[in-house]
C-alpha cells in the first residue's frame, strides 16, 4: 500500500478490492501517499469510501496506527469531533421544511407562519 513504483500497482489495487470485499470489517487507510494511491487506483471505491461509515481515511499514518492501537477510531479527538459535526448536520437536515431560523437548535422565534395562520 502507499506510493508504488511504476508497474507494481496491481498488488495494491488487489488489496484495496480484497479489503472492500469484507463487508463486516472496519477499514482503516492512513497516510497521504496511501490515500493518493487509493484514490488513483480505485477512484470509484475511494468515492464510495468517503460516505461509508466502515471506512476511516486518515491523512496521517501515525493517526491510523493510534486507531489500530486503541482498537477503534472512535475515541480519537478528531474522529469524535467529526461525529459530533455530522450529528448536528443530520439534525439540521431533518428541519429543512422549517423556517430558516428554526433549523438552529437555539431558535426561539415561535411556530412557523403557516401554523400561526391556522390557529
């Protein structure tokens, strides 16, 4: 994995496919060269990995080693921050039909106008 010399990329591409085939496993990819090679050799898989919660893509190789040492990426400060941000984004997405100010957790502007008109 990672940066490969010209003509030696087949093994890395095969390894990417083998990792993807294990549907139950968490997949950790770490290091800038590894991610660049993953994106270059398997662009479709890379794009789907960006949205797949089983994949963890780290730009730093040391961070992926820390996640492996801990037994899970959850618990890493950066991963926890991203998970919190995603939960907040999901909350906002659920409120899309509400007035713009009501999409915020702290909205105190009252009920939407169309509900007031019915009363």
